[in-house]
């Protein structure tokens, strides 16, 4: 059963999830305990078009990154930041007047690092874009410092990965 994830952010100005951001997407995220999955739906606005009524890739990547952040919060109840994000565009995501869905699951958790896999699907349920990502969970003090524009220099960078 899906439950709304309450917005933990101190302001509501985030482009993706902020309910006070009139120019933002104002997304709501849901946690499904049985499926161990976070989800959201979005009706793509025409002004986010790339070419040929295709939803711009940067918006797609932003949606995938955002759901990973919400998934890490749903699992840990702590804030986390993106350490790495890899996306694969499988087929075009058309702006068609119908909602798209975005889902995410944790694939591994090791110390403060959480690995996840997210999927963006069209209204027919066809997978259009996928992403894998690694997030770094922050202590409450480190998160507070981040909001005050402090350096995250003590977070270890991820080692280079050979493809």
C-alpha cells in the first residue's frame, strides 16, 4: 500500500518537490512498503520540450535524481546528496498530455552510501529512461552546514570506475 512521504525539507521552494514554488513541478512522492519502492507521477508541461515533443533529457534526469533522493530519505529518514548518477535513454518520452511515472528502489546500502535504480515510464507503462545512482547520507549537522553553503570536502569522492 502506498503512503505519501511527508516533505522533510525546511522550506518548500525546491524546483521538483516544493509546494511553494509556483514555477516548479510540485511533485508528491509515495512509499510502497510491500514493493519497497518510491513512486511519483508527473504530467509533463509543454515548455519542457526538447525536440519533436520529446520531454527534455535534463528534466528526465532531474526526475530520476529527485526520486532517488526521496527513496534514500524513505529508507534512512536522513538527508542524502547525489554522489553519482548514470542514465540511459531507451526510447523517447513524449509530451502527450498524459502522465509519466517514475519509480525507484534501493539496490544496496553500505555505510553512508546508498545505491539505487530508477525508471521513468510513459503512460502505457513502457520504460523510456533508466538511471542508477549513488547517494551519500549526511548527518543532521552536515545537512545543516550544506544548507548554509558549507563545503562538503569531508565526503569521500567515489573511486573512478572503469567501463
